[in-house]
């Protein structure tokens, strides 16, 4: 078995604190979807506390009739913006659970971050959520006009971000991409899926259930690059904008990011990739308690400025 590394002391302290505060929590992926969402909403909204104050905050309606949440930092110069797509296995979480993430990304990049709710599986399986992201992208100038836009996302949100860029196929592309511990393949025998099969946090079995929610158990996932961007053609990947990718060391998805970064590098691209040691999947949600999360946002901001 591959060595997955050990928990950083700060990460261990956060997990111990959560165990005390929450007690034994049910696995949301084995509950009915509505109940699973209630569990994840309750557990994730805590991370919005003490979020950075913005110069302006807006709730606007998109051209396709969705609500978008806009977080504008004081340093905004009126030229750029970021679309942030939340994670949650394509099935859970929301713009509300990731408000703190959007605020922190806005603070560290110095540009407005816009997030919204897309349709969730299993009620709305692939490609519904992706279509919502593409629709949002097409109407983004109605929210903040005359801007150069980048895209960001965590976990399943990073998957949707790359899938959207692949569907755009070099037409109307984002200026850059900030991708955090994303889902880029469906290989449950990768080194990290084996070494971190049982967590802590995300597990291999949870990811299997997320995939089944999103695509159904019988779908040929590996043939569609909008499901598994790692398997996209070199020509398709060449059209992607500059990317920053990170991965959590103790995460079943770590190998997804490593392999994706290696493929991009082998093409001669100059994308940035980092593994954050000693932390688990979703760690950037925990920035009010976890210094590694705050540092990850700082690094993302630094990368964003270098790419744009």
C-alpha cells in the first residue's frame, strides 16, 4: 500500500474538534439525497463564520433565471472577475456552503468572485450541472460587464470547471483556472484511492456513490472527457488557459491531480501544481481554524496574479 503521509498536527486538531462538536455524523451518501444535503449544509455552513468583509456584496439574477452571489473586495480595479463552482460530489453543498470560500478567494486574488447554485444529482444527473455552468458563463457579462473572467472550483466544482472549458473548446475561454483538489478521473485503483481508501473525510466508497449519483452506475465514464478530463485528447487540453492546481496529500483524489498535472506538463505547458502536505480533502473550507487552508488561498491568489 502506498504511504499516504500523516496528518499535520493542525489538521488533526481540526478533526478532533469536529468530532467533539458534531459527534458521530451519518454518511450523507447513504442517506436519501434531501437528507444527505441537509447534513452537508449544516456541517459546511460553519466555515462561513468570520469570513473576510467585502467592499460590496450583491445578489443578482442571471439571464437564465438563477441567483448569483457576488463578492467584491476593496482592491477591485474593475477589470477582472472569477466564477467559482462549488464542490460536493455533484450532489451536495451549495453557494451558501461555500460563501466563505468565495470570500477568501476574492480577498486573496483582489477581484470579485461570483458563485451560484447549479442543478444537483441524482435528481439532475450529468450533464445538467455542466449545462448550468455553461449557461452561466454565456451570461456572465450581465452580472459584471466588461471584465476578463477566470474560473475556479473545488473537488466536483473543479471537474465542472475543466469540463466547461473543454466544451468551450478554445472559444470564449476563461483567462485562467484555479482548481482545488479536483476530480479528473474515475480510476478507483489509483495510488491515492488505494492508500486513502478509508479517509479520514472523503473515502473511495463515497466517491463511488458520488459517481453513481452523477452518471448512473452503468455509464461508460472513461469515454467522455467532460466526465474524466484526464482522458481528454492532447489537442483539447492544449486549448485550456493557464491553470493552477493543488491537491491534498491525504485525499483519495490526490492521484487525479498528480496525473492531470503530469499530463499537462508532458505537453510542454507551464501550469502550476502543488500538493499540500498533511491535510485531507476539502481542507480549504476550514481556513478559520486551519492555517494550511489560509496559506492555500494565499498561494492561489499569488498564482492568479502570475497568470493574469
